[in-house]
């Protein structure tokens, strides 16, 4: 199942093994969602409830997205035909993994952190998959496609549009730095990138902002 493959990839990148399997938290029936989420015009939603200090999580992914990914698995071939669906699923799984890992360490997570990390995860996971599928080149165009051409939909984001733009802006700056680490071939370059990614993942939101600001 593609969502399990995405979770496994993120766990390996960041060295954050989880006891939870995202497939067990997957929701695919929009009509079964809480009323306030049923009409949201989005293919991905992370649902979180804190009930008596117990965290309940559910990840909704549109069934058509999952069906298309099963028919054209991006972990075998990632291309323009399945990229949008891959990013939709990856964003949801990224939210799930980040929230579950932080909850396991008794750390609160803000919406800004979730969105920032998801944008970074989309860049890193996509770059690594494309490099694995074609080791002869690094996808330098990825940063432009993911960040420079990105537009926040006011209709979807509502009063959170500014938050999403800020997360995208900071993720773009961090991923430009990452691209400089990932692009050179060789084990040393990959080791430097892995160290940077794992360190960044474990920083608090305020520390992430300061780290990115220091990158210039």
C-alpha cells in the first residue's frame, strides 16, 4: 500500500520508527467524517482529537487518489502523471508521522510546524525517489515546481492562507539549502544531508525558524 511505503520512507529518512501503522488510521469514506469536515473541498485531511489526554488521529485521503496511486505506484515510477496524487498522500502521511512521533515524545505540535515539515518532506522524498529512479541526474527543477510555482488557494485556506504562505516560504528557503547538500553525488554528500534533515526534524518550531533565518 502506497501510504505504508511513504511512512516507511519518512521513517528511514529521519530515523523515527513508529509503532503506529498509518494504514490503520486511514479514512476513505467522506460521509463518515465529522460534519464540519465532510464538505471541505480537499482530498486530504488529518483529523485530531484530544479526549481525556488521549490523542485520537485519523487521516482522510480521497479514495480516487489512493486508487490512482495503487494503479501507478510512484515508488516504482514517479512522473508528471502521478506527482500531484503522490504529494497529496505524502502531505497527509507526513502530518501523521510528525504528529505521532512528537506525541510519543510528549511534544506539542503547531499547525505551522505540520505544514512546514510536510513541504520539506515533499521536496526531500520526491528528490530521493527521482534520484533513485534515475541516478544520472538531480532534479534541479523540483524546487521551482514545488515552491516557486506554488499558489495558496484562498478558497481552501480561508483565514489560514497567511500561515500556509509562511510555511511554504520557510520550507523553500530550507530546501534550497538542502538541494545544495543533496545535489552532489557521493556518500559524504548524502550523509551531510541526512544529518541536517534529522537534526532539523527534532528542533522546536521556534528553533527551526531561527535555523532557517541563519541560512541566509
